[in-house]
């Protein structure tokens, strides 16, 4: 018996309207007292490839940024995890519903899969979204949390398996991340450069066995040995503290330079005509492009998403796929990198 193909029929995306990129850069560089570190931060910020990052955080009383006087972060110590989770509970469902709204009429939904790694609330965000959409209480829900930047792969992979086992299924997939809730009071270079990358965003997709769009196949995963400490999340009293080692791009490049590893994950990279690489940062994209000897424009869509929105954790890859929906793709590969250090992804192609 031939199994059904899982097809992404549509993708909708949404971001808040508050650009906090420039204000963060000013806040961060003022925390660096060493002139050499400050000069390096300025150089890295200029080379980041990011032009804007968007936040759900309210503007300060004078209309300024969250780090300005009267802003959410203009206090010492910085707000508690409880205060940040209160904002998550308020804003994450709203941003997710904005992305869903851009799908148009969603019709019959049998399953809901939600990825969100930047907050916790119970009843869960999946239940909140289902209730606000008026979905039937019998809709099967799956919540994927705290996996980091490749959580959207896990969500779409889950939808893929559901549709292949239940061809009549119609799955709503949502990724929503509020990374800017987790600003940390660091005053050293590496964590400030890590925080420079992140913004808020949400994406939603319909996955079914019918209609046109992007057909999913061949999900894959790989974990690099001796790399678990390179990307870490720690829940503290003042939000979620991320450690993002500067070694990550080099380790990714080293792994992908191995022809056997590249072939196991992607097949023949030269035969891939479209790449959807999680825009985790310019150095990540440069590492993938260089290691696989890709053409200079191969990751143009990923670089465009990074420029417009920064790294939105799990939602980012779905923004890249959204920009590819209208293109004719014969052989595509989607891949994201995150804690582990792990790579997860799948193949995709256009179907009419």
C-alpha cells in the first residue's frame, strides 16, 4: 500500500511591530568596558547581516526601547522569570494567531502541533490556540518545547508522520518564539554577541495529503559527538539564559566537510537546487555555504530572513520555507541546527 505524501499547503508568518535591534546594540556596547571587546562587538554587529529584530515587549513610556528609561528592562535587577512568563502567556498566543490568520480560511483541522521553546504556560499554548480558534475538543494536540532552533523540523516531521499514517488528516503546525523576553545582564562579549541574534516571530502551516505546495520526505537527524556544551539553555531567576559558543560555526563546517556526513544528510549537495537553512546567524550560514561549496546565492533566502527578522529560534526555518513556497523546486533540503549540537531536517519539493 502506497503511503500518502505530506504536503505543506500554505505558510503564514507574523512578527511584532517593535524593532529593538538598534537599541539593543547601544545597550550592549555600553556594557563592555574593554575597548578591544567594544571594537570587536561593533565590528561583529556591523557584519551580522541583521537589519531588524522585532519584539513583543512594550515600548517605554516615551515610546523608546525596552532598555530605555521606563522600559521593561530598565530596572535592576532585570525582571524575574515570572514577569517574563506573564508576558509570554499574554503575547505568544496572540502572535501565533496572527500567523494563523495569514493562512486564510484554515478549514477542517484534525491535529494541532505547536513548537515553542521560549516560554511555559498551563493550560498549554496549544490548548489556548485551539480554544481561540474554536477547534473541536477532539482535535489531537502535540506540544514541542525547549528543543531550540530545530523545533520546527520536529513539528513538521510530526505532521509528516501523522499524514502518512492518516491520509485524511489535516494538520495545523505552529511555531511561536518570544526570544526577546530573555535578555540577560551579561557584560562579557560572547553572550552579548549571542543575544544580538534573536528576535520574536511566529509561523503557521497547513500540512495534508492533498493539494499543492511543498512535499516533505526523508527526515534526518545527526548529533555531533562531544558538542553538548556548545549550545545550552538554563532556566534562571531572570529568564532563560542561553550559552551559544563561538565554536559552533566551526564545528558545523568541520562536520559538513566530511563527504560521508554530507551525503548521509543531504544526498549529493550539488544536486540540491534549493536550500532552506535555519538563519541562526551569518556565521552559521557562511559555515554551511563554505563547507558544502555552495554558490554565493544558494542561501539568499535564508540570508534575507536573517536580515529582516534575525534569529527567531524555531520559527525561523518556517519563514525561509514561506519565502520558497512560490518557487518551483525539484530537490530541496531544509536543515536547522540546535542544542546537542544537532542538525535536523528533511527533503522537500514542489508539487502542483
